[in-house]
C-alpha cells in the first residue's frame, strides 16, 4: 500500500463487419494500462463463436503478435486490464469472464467493487452455483445469468440484475449478437462511448482509450444506464437512472485517470491544475522551486507554481520501464527500488527550498524515501503539499484501501506525519476544495469522498470477507 490502486479498465467494440477487432481492443487496453497492471484479457466474437485469451502481465507482454493473430477476426470484442482489490492475483481471476449458459454464451468485464458480493455469492452457492474465481465479477455474471433464464433478452436480464447488485460497477458485456455497456446507479466509476470513422462503436473506461483507436467521443454513459449496441444501432434502458445521487469517485480526477481523459464532462488535467492552485491558496510557503512527483503530481505542481508565483522545475526523472511487478526481496531492495524508479535532477534542487507536490500519502513509507532523495541531492528545505485530503476511511468501491490500519493519517497528526516523512512542513488539500476539482465551482454532492470524509453513498458491508475465498491456485498456461 505504498500507493493507492484502482480496480481495472474495460473496453469494448461493436463493428459493422468482420474485422480485426482484437487489434483495436489491444490499443484500447494499452491506453488503459494505468488502471491495472496485474492481468489482462481479450474476447473476440465471430458470429457467436467466442475466442479468448487472458493471462497475468502487462498488455504488451501478454498479447504478442502471435497471440493477437490467434484470436482471429470478428464483429465484436471486449477487453480488460486488472488491478485486483477482491480476489487473488492469478490467471483464473483475469478478465473478461466467459460463461456458457442454457441460452448461449456471455463475456463480461468489470471495473469496480460490489458491497454485497459476499451475500450474493453465499446465496448463489446455496442454490448450487460453482465458482471458479475469487473475484466479485463472477458474482455479477451469475446474477445476470440467473435472470437471463426467464428474461426475454440479455439487456433485460442486466436490467433485472441491477436490482440486486449493489456498489460500484462499470461493465462491458458481450452476448453472441449484442454489446452492452452498463454503469451503476451512483456512477462510481467512469464509462463512455464513441464511434470510429468506419462506424464501429467503442466503449471504454476513459476517453483517452477512444483517442487511442481514433474514435470520436459521443458521451459518457449515465449513472444507472444500460446502453445496447447491435445490428439495429444504439439504444438505452434508463430504468435505473436517477434512482441514486451521482457519486463519481473524486480520486479519478486526483490520481486514477489519465490526465488527457475527460470524465463526465470535466478534463482531468485541468482538475489537477486546479488542485495545485487550491493547495497554494490553502498552504502557502516561501520557497525557491516547485516540483511534482511523477506522474500525477506534476499537473498539481504546475498549478501550485502558477498560483504561488514560485518557479516550477522538473525535479525527478522517472524510469518508465520499471513496473509494479519489480521484485523487492527485503528492505534494502525496497529502498533501492525507489532510487531505480526515481532519480533527482540535482541542479534543480541543490541549495534550494523545495515545494514537493504528490497526490497522496498512504503509509508514509514511500513519501519518506522520496523526500530523502531530495535531501541527499542538497535541498535545504522540503515542504510537502498533497493534492488530496488525508485518507481516513476504507473504500468499498474498487480502491485498495480496505481498512484504517495502514493509513498514517488515522494514527498521526499532520505535524507528526511531517516529522515521520522528514519534511519541514506538510499541507493537504481540503475536502471542500476536493469537491470543486472537476468544475472549479462549489458542488452540492456529485462525488464520492468517503475515504476522506466518511460519507458513504451506499450501505457499507459489516464484513468485507475479502480473504474469505483466498487460496493458492496453480493455473496451467496451456
């Protein structure tokens, strides 16, 4: 938990003809790689025949040219990149999930986290369902399939299932003849769609993935909306729209999303610039230079510099070839890992008072090591500013903050944290300004900030049971 992680990115395409949809999904997933680096998968639909491949690893490593060729052509496909907050990290938990049922086949990819997954799973098991994974995505699959037995269509089955699944879910679902996109009633996680020049419809977690495949953005999918793409065009079911207050995770703007994405009409880059400006207003300091921790701290650092008048400089160089899977056996290696990932430009900070901007502090361990790099490079003062409020509560909607135990802000005051991480002063963004990041205006709701203020938009589970089904499973890649 040195950094906050989010659970997954989804992508889907519905084409008019049988084309190389796997390649399109590949590029879309590559653009969404920041949302999950543990595993990935693609399912191609060729006139009702599903061909799929998924594995642990990055998109570029899993989908070699030979693997992509083996998926063949089709008129539909969906894909997924995963960072798991529920379930083990192994090939079996990779998505999309493909299921055979009495009325055909279905493939599903999920971004988010259910709050009633344990209860649903227990009920399904008592009815005879057999689960092959430890993720709540399979719970969603079985809930939809249970409704599909009596529903006249797959979209109606999804509509009925939404009465039972609670929490955060942005879904792309593929049947033999339809592509469906669905967003939970609160709209916790983003989802949008667009169209390519040849008339193919594309669904993605973020608009940056539409850009990657040259698709024109049409609109965000509304909270509670089900959008269906088939041979007859595009239509939507809005039975669940307006049933709950919109609660997009505000951390999408602070950290999760790529800065070139636009989410629910607001530019992520501009939101992060705004965060830096608010930080400068709330937490001014006399200093010589402002620097940001790559990558999500850079935009906020630019905003802080603009508002404060203190010059901005590139203080760190990030090695972009080090992934999350970098092996860290032992404390010394973990310390070396920070040096390998980040290197300080000494001339930018030596002999100077530095304002250091980062997006969050979780345990404080990584922050302390980053600060030490500046001290070793000759910075005379280090004043840390964080473009998010302190994390004080667990998240149940797809972020891996599952308890208060490892959250430094739950156990220490701001001055104490400053001393622990080795900075001369420390300042956080206020909750009030966090609510204004997307538009720059004072908002009356619209965002989930439960991890900051404890105001949960849904009922929270009495017991998460995140380890209830944990086990070591060996999967044969053949």
